[in-house]
């Protein structure tokens, strides 16, 4: 061994035997021991808990992903990062993505050219309905400073956007214009205050844009001009759960916690402006509170969903002069088992009665009725209540908004608590299929040549639309 090698070995021995080095090594070994002793078992426990939590979600996808999510995805969830689970279904046409916070409302314009969505991210997006069949969903955007919209509506002429704000409780108005490319642009036009007493639960614009109907939870109905002037207000003396205005703008229906549906008639002037309103009758059919109401685009049918586990179809074309409680419904069906009433001992213990919640929509042609319960979507044949299709969305979807597109081809659902902050677009071929059966049946018994020509043309149109929807499904599934 050379003298230089001896010096190097001596230096290393002196360094390792020094107090500082020994202290550092002891501390390092103890740190590693603590990590092994405390952190790894806890990490393993957290991963196991996450695996148990997400097991129901990924169960259906295990055939494609080899026994569930990867360890990397689990670790991302443990670290608090968003776990993205791609949801797919043959009836799913697409998603409307882009909002950065929970959605609060959605609605179509009367002709179905646009769908507007609002979010707690202070933005409003106006989507082009013609893009629903593609993967490129274009939109125009409007923003609300230091607030967000709870309700949004587009005027019938698609020249204005109305947004009811959460904090200020004002109705913001935005102009909608088209640029040289045919795309929508938005500009703030002003705002006006609505009634600050009570929570606004409904906002509707008359079909000709001549008045605005607002319903408040504590039991008040107010009518405003499009410039914000209050034209009429009425205290009903009962809590309101839902209000829906008919497409003709001459009737509206109110749901109450007692299970009643109050029908009001609106009288218009010769210029179709608001003149007055009057109570027509109380529609009785539900035994518990009204959860939701929906009216068909042709104004002939009203669908109601009650806390008694029933959904009912009503004939809205009848003229009721008797203001007594009556039962004019066409049919009623059960969508859920009503929970049994609490016993006296349970009430004394402070237990609350279990309630059934849900939402309902009826297609513009009245052929299909959709009932929503949390993430479960069920499509029924309106005429006899038979089940057409059941769709189970992800367990993160607690759907609280549902509507048909005005042409009836699509169903839109929204969840205000969905972490992905999106709305889902679903195909609806059932209405077209039932219309095809009815038209072909009518064609079979028709003898007039000009009527047969018209019916044959409609048959070919429906078949073409069904082929188009089928092709879109095939494209989406690839």
C-alpha cells in the first residue's frame, strides 16, 4: 500500500469516527426507521380504504382495466388529486365540459338552437345544439362579476340572456349578437332587482317575450315586464315547491308540499302582453308533496312527480271551471315504494319521516316520460307507463336537472354536485320509434292519396332520423 493510500484510509477512519458523523448517521437511520414504522403502514391503510371506496365505481370497467384501477391512480386519489373515471354508455351522446365549478342551472331556448348552462365559477355558457352530435362542442361565454347565476333563460327570439344572481338577487340581462362568422357574442346590457323576500325557485319567459314569471318558495308569484317593472304579485298562502309555465304562456302550474297542483290562467292583451291572472282549479292526485313538474312542448300533457312514489300524466287541454279539488289525470304510475309512516315512538325519539326525491321530464311529442332518482335514469312510455330503458350514470352523478331538447332527440342531465362540472347529453330514439308506429298505423287505414303521400313522407323522415341517430351511436362507441 502506498503512502497516499494509507493517508486516505486514515482520513476515512477519522471522519467516520468523529462525533458529528456518528450523530448524522444515527439521525438518518432513526428517520428511515420512523418512516418504515409509521408512514408505510398508514399509506397501505389509506390505499386499502380508497380501494374499498371506489370498488363499486370501477366494477363495471374491470373487464377492460384488469381488476380495477392502477396503483398510480390510487396514489393520485390519496394525494387529493382528482380521479378521472371515464363513463361511457351506448345512449350517451357526449358531455358538455368546461365549467370550473358546480353547475347551477340549464335550459334551452324555445326553438332548441342553444342550451345555456350556469355555474358557480361565475360563468354562463351558451352551447350550440347542432354540435351535440359531434365531439366539438362550441359555446359563447358570459361572465358575472363577484357573483354567479342561479337561474338562466334565453329569450324566445334568442337576442337576450337572463341570469338571476345569487348574492345581489338581480336579474342580469345580456345581449346576444352574431358576428361575421355566425357565432354568438355576449355583452352586458344591465340588470334590475327582483323581490328580495324568499328564494327564487322558478324563472320563465313568455313565449313571445312579453313578460317574465317568477315563483318564490315562501308562496308568492310575481310577473315582471322585460324591462324589470313589476306588473303583478300574488301571495298564495302556501309554500311552493315548483312552478312551470306552459309553452303557450296562457297557463302555469304550481306544486305544493301537500301534493296539490294549482292551475292558474293568464289573460293576455290583444298584443299578447300580460293583463291579469286567475286561479282555475286545484288538481288532486298525489298524497304527498310535489317534487317536480314538466309540461310537453305541444302543451297537451303535464307530468308530475310526487313524494308518494307516483308519477302522474295530466290532460292540460281541458277547461276547468269548477274550483273544487278534482282528479282529471289520464294515468298514474309508481316509480318508487313510498316509505312507511313513522310510529308514535319513533316520532317521540325525534326521527324524521323518510322522503322520496326525484325529477321528471316529458318529451315534446309526449311519447316518452323520464324519471330521475339520484344517478338512475328511467325512460317510460307515457301512454301506458311501460319501461323503455334504464340508464345508470356514475355514482358521483346526483342528477338534479333534466330536460328534453325541443326537437325531442336529446335528453340533457345535470348534477350540481358532480366533481367533473359537466352536463351529459343522451340520445332519445324512443319517441321517434313510437311516432313511426303511429304514423304507419294511420297510413294503413288511410285512403285519401294526398294524405297518404304526406304520411309516407313523414315515415321516410322518421326512418332517416332513426338511421342518423343509430350512426351517431356507432361512431360514439368506436
